[in-house]
């Protein structure tokens, strides 16, 4: 009497398994992300519909083959080593986490993906499941945003130099005028030397004057070099830079605004230990240059007050640079718009200086902030990740 019941239970169990498989298949094929299951040797066991569309392979061409066929170098070369290491040590590098890597389509196109890997537990054999998302559009958008920021930063630098044309002309004209005067003096000495018995003294004067010409020519050349480096269109590059040296170079560049010579700079830079930053030097110089000019603009009514520039370690990994003025400060109404694009209180301003500076600092892993001065004025400060220099060695 129990035999028919046993057959019915077996039939129900078989039907449940069939239904579960059908549901799993539908779920996998409905997924937007590519889902791939491999064994412990890297052989593909499952390749869902999204994976077929993403990689351009039908399931029949990949199932049974090694997952390496979907990888470009160096991932292809390292994959088997990684699997073997995990099986022996259980030391997982990406299992349970996600990361950005590259994948390869059937037509050879290499594209960026976001990959998450997990281990299939309680299966009959070791299996791993990978969930893959094509992030080509996100990576392109990120790349475009970086390129647009650099283009806008370049335009802002050009605009700033345009606003300072008179100051630049004055800064270069001074050494050029000196060169002209010294050259005329040399000519006069040469004309007189033929009628003067003691030519040694004349030659010494001539040598000294020629050295002054050379010095003034180097001065003009240095101004032009700084300006050319600051405004030229370039590819953003990061390298290790001594922050204290960068700040001093930025001040020299800022002197093309002759108002800075009237105000002067008060420096208070940390040197114990000296900070070393992995940065794009021109971009950070642009931030400092912009903050110094803003400070000068804010102190129109205090033409003799100094601009204070300071740096200090806020912890073992971050350095803070501050530019302080004693100007009119920022009103509560303007404070909320301070870093908004195209907001400006200047008659001829573009309103892009501070937003660009903020974008540059954030792209370097720091923050640009404003706070009111102790008695009056403003303090603009930014933080950046840094290493310490101790006895010319990295700390």
C-alpha cells in the first residue's frame, strides 16, 4: 500500500527540482549583469544571457573552456596562479569584494568592468561565481570629467594672466629697461676707452656692467619661464614635490601682480618634518596663486597689510595650507554660494576661480575650506595627503 505513495513523493520531488532549475535559469537570464560560474580550475560552467551579450560569445563557445579566454594580459597570465594560491592558502584577494579590471570581448575589444567574485558553498565541487558589470560609460564619463576640468583650469589660468597683463608687462619691462641702460653704458665706456690710458679700470667697469646685463636678462627669462609653465596647455602629471619649495615658487609667480610687492608675504611653513606631496605641481600652484590674488583683492582698503601663508601637519598623513587676509571677509549671504560656479562679487570676475580650486584639491584627495579670520578677513585653507622628508629621505 505504501509503494504508490513513494512513487508520488519521488515524482513531486523531481518536479520541484525541475521547477527550481527553470526558475534559476529564468533568474540568471533576466539579470542585467553578466553572471559566470567556474570550477576550481577556471573552467566555465555557466554563462548567462547577459554574459553572452556582453562578451559576444554564445554559451556553447565558452562553457568548458578556461575563463582566461575572457581576459586580456596581465590578468590572463595571473589568473591560474591566483586560483591555485587561493585553493592552497584560502587567502582571497577579491573574493567577497569588488574591483575594477579589464575584460576582452570575442572581437578582441578590451573594456573596463566591475567584478565581484564569490565562492559557491555546499556544492558538489569547488565553484566560484563572478558578477560582471560593463563600466565603459562610467570610465569614459570620469575621463571626460578630468579632461574638462583640466581644460577649464587652463582657460582660467589664461584668463587670470589676461587680467594681469599690465602687471606682467611691468614685471618684464623692468629688467628689459635695465638691460637697455646697461648696454648703453657699455657702449659709452667702449667709446671712451680709446682715449683713456688706463684701460684696466675701464675693463673692470665694463665686466661688472656686462654681468648686470646678464643678471637682468636671466631675471626676465625667469619671469617668462614661470608664466609659460603656468599657462601652457599640458597633460596633467603627478610627481613628488616639496610643498615648501612649491609655496615659495608660487609666491615668486604671484609677484607679477605688483600689488603683492606693496603688501608683502608673511610665511610660516612647517619644516619639521618638511612635507612631500604627490601632486600635479601646476594645478596646486594655480590654487595657491588664486588664493593669494583673492587675498590681495580683499585687502584693497589695507594696502600695507601682509598676506599670511602658513602650513602645518594636522595628523601623520595630511598637511594643511592656509592663506589669510585682513580684508572685508565673506558675508553670510555670499558664504553659501562661495564655491558655486559663476558666482562672483568682482565686477570683472568669471566666478570660476574657487570652484576650479576646489575641484583640483578634491581630485588630489583633499578639501578646500573657508573660515572667518580671528578679528577680520578670511582664511582659505586646503588639506592634502603628504609624506614627511627627514634628512632628504622619505619618512
